[in-house]
């Protein structure tokens, strides 16, 4: 993107539902804004990008998504859509599978031409205010490419933080929990395991050097 002094330079962090919506409105005012969207993953969708990884993804980042394999929405699609961009009809069903929500978000990004503005695999590591002589503030946005590990810093006039808020697991304090090592070592807190049989679970345990199988429900 060619830098232009007259336009406001905006960094959007995250290409989930919120970051895409921010991008869609920034792109609607091309004379006013130029922008980049930074996304640590390799596609849009945020938490709707279900992952089979446990704990960390292939780049060593904490798994962002909190989806589980068979999750359906707990809101009807009629109230989940962006204004002016309805969900496709799905045989009259309102409570969609998570894969349909992901496709909807991908379609939204394509429809509004957002993909070319998204810098994938870029993990924002730091945002620093830079006070200018005239009292205004610019923002130094530092990021790391999760594949090449290269680090860079770009300067923006404004930052929109759309990094989601359902990726940090909550573990309740329960007496004896630390002794229940299967939950900690196999599932971690952010993943729901979907295993089709006990053999699969045993294999997973042995891969992680855990000789015993505890089953709880
Ligand atoms: C299990 C579950 C079920 C849900 N069900 C529903 C439902 O039925 N209906 C509904 O309307 N809502 C539901 N929600 C709410 C859901 O959070 C919202 O629908 C929506 O996905 C939130 O979008 P977001 O953009 O705020 O966050 P996210 O979808 O979490 O996206 C944040 C993005 O920011 C990226 N990111 C984060 N940190 C960085 C960084 N440092 N550098 C670069 N990129 C970064 C992430 O990779 C991610 O792509 C559900 C949430 C969960 C967890």
C-alpha cells in the first residue's frame, strides 16, 4: 500500500468477526483511511477456525480457537449476521454448525475484498505510543512473522484491537485438581478432546509419556 499523508493509517489486529467488520468499514472510505489487518493465523475467522491441535498450534502459538468439533451456534443465524450480508439459506436451520459460520466469515472477507489487506502469520507483539511534538500520538506496531520469525515495526495513526476474548482458558481452583494429571497434560484447558475410541486416547497418553489411563465424567 502506498503511504499517503492525507489519509489516516490504521492497523487492525485480528481477522476474526470484529477485525473483518472493522476492515469492511475502513475499506468503504478509501479517501479517508489506509489500513492493514494483522492476523497471526493463516486465514480469517478467528475463534471459528476450529483446530485439532492441542495446547499449541503448528507455529508454537497457543491455540486461539475455543470451538469443539460438533459445536453449533447458540444464537440463531438471523441475529448473527452483519447488516446487509445475510447467511445463506441452510434448509431452514437457524442454529448452524461452526464450519458454516467460518464459511460465512470467509465469504464476507471475499465479498468486501479484505483478503488483500490482511497480513497473515503476523503476530502483534507490542504496540507503543509515540508522542509527537504537536501533542498528537502515533503508534509503533511491532510484529513477528510466525513462520520466518522476522520482526518488523510499522507506524500508524490509529490501532483497532480486535484480538478476541475467548482464547484464554479459565481453570477453576478445585482442591486436588493438580493431581488430576490427565486433564492438565492431555487436554490442557483450551481444548476439548474429540476421541472416537479408547485406543485413540491410550495412544495420545503414551505419546505424552503417560502410562496410566484415568477416565472421569
Ligand atoms: C465456543 C464459542 C461459541 C460461540 N458461539 C457464538 C454464537 O453461537 N453466536 C455468536 O454470535 N457468537 C458466538 N461466540 C462469540 C464469538 O466470540 C464471536 O462470534 C466472534 O467470533 C468474536 O470475534 P472477534 O473478532 O472478537 O474474536 P476472535 O474470533 O477470537 O478473533 C480474534 C482474532 O485475532 C487474532 N489475534 C489475536 N491476538 C493476535 C495478535 N497478537 N496478533 C495477531 N493476531 C491476533 C486471532 O488469531 C483471531 O483470528 C462464541 C464464542 C465461542 C468461544
